[in-house]
């Protein structure tokens, strides 16, 4: 575990009055004012994933930082550089050029069960490395509106500001996930915290190390869940599949012949009833691969093939 301290340079906008010609003429046209800059500091946590100096943390912990400093358990203070970030899962990889870093042992996401003991490690409120205990409350949490791609572990181990990017471990000290966010009305822990599973975090880290970015599949469609009301209006025999509500012109789906109003029930023979799950499944397909799509267009069965493209980078959070 490491504590992360970041510094951001914030440029404060000038008051528009200083650019007003009447104001400037009244003061005999003074020199143009320059924007002021101030330093803003914040803190978070990180997990040492590799003895060579690779550290996993949250994207929001280091977003926009002009300087990143790590404080190790032995008191060493060392600078870190950003290897790559993935805003869609809120993960980032840092590199610290130093020796003798103790890497954490990884757990297995498939072995995580509701009710298991969980420990959250981090640097809450900057008080220093702190451990809190709870249980695994749920796995596979999504549709929370937190990240683009969501598959969270929920825990009631106390996670507070400064814990972001820290480790969620089991009773044997094995990494289960990366503490990311809490649901709270006060800003403090209220027993509902979320961590990114180690399997997802490790996969994102490998892509950032190899490619410098995360490569995801993309079809260029917008989809929505099928409600009983939608099923009735489309005269569907049952509420299954997802509704294509939009298709990007000249995108992969458009080139494959998909049109708004189509119902997609299967991709590569895998059934889907949830819009987020189908988009996640598409994102997992390697660009350049061909998928088969089954569904309905009105009362007629639909079977198409589509060439997966690479998902364009996000333009903002």
C-alpha cells in the first residue's frame, strides 16, 4: 500500500470587467491582467501490484495532477509518473522508480462470496495508513451511474475520503478489489462502499502497460431495456432482448444493417436482457472480430454479422 499526494495547478479565470474597454480607459488603459494560478492538493491511496514499481489507483485520484508523490510504509517519499488511465472504469497505473517494493498477493474474484470478511486499507482524511473491517455485502453491482463499465464489489468496511485507490483485501491479505467510491449523504462512510474487482483491475492494468490505453470493442449503437410496455407496443411474445434506440451513421452496426427499432436477443449465441450487459459484452470483443447478432425486426427474425471496431476514446468525464 502507498499513500498518494497530488498537486494540481488551477488557473483562476479573470473577471470580465478587466477586459471591458470602458473600465480600461477609465484607468488610463492599464496593462492587461494575467490569470492567477494556485496550487490545489489532494490525497488518495494506491496498491503496489508489481515489485518493479507499478501501482494501481483510481483515475479520479490523479486526474489533472501536475505532481504525484508517493509515501511508502517505511516513510520513503518518491515521485511517480502516470503510465496510463482508463476513465471508463476509473482506474490508473502509476510507475515509481525505486527498489524493494512489496507487491500485494492477488486474490481470486470468482471465490468472493457474500458474507466473507473484507478489510479496506487506505489513507482516510490523511491520518495515515488505516485498516477498517467489514464483510462483502454484494458482488456484480452495476447500473449505479458511477462509471461507464461497472462490476463492483459492495462492502460495509468503512471507506472514507482518502481511501480511494486503496486495497480491499480478504482475511489472508489477498487483494480482492480497488476501493473506489461510497454512497453517502454526509461525505463520510455509511456502510455502502464499492470496490473494482481484482480481475477487472488486473485486466485494465495489463492493457495500460501494453497499449498505453484500454482497447474495447464497439458497434456504435444505443440500446435500452425492454419493458412490458415496450414489448406490448412492439407486439413481442415475451420480454426478452434489448431495443436498439439509436445507430451511429457509418458505424459498425450501421454497416451491418442494424436499424433503430431492432430487437437484439443474442450476440454470439449468448442471450441478453439487459442493455448494460450487452454493451459490456460488446466492449469485451476484440476490434476486428466478427460477431453474429440474432433478434427481431418487427415480426421477422433477424440474423446479421457485424465487424467490431475499436471504441473511440471518451472526450470527457
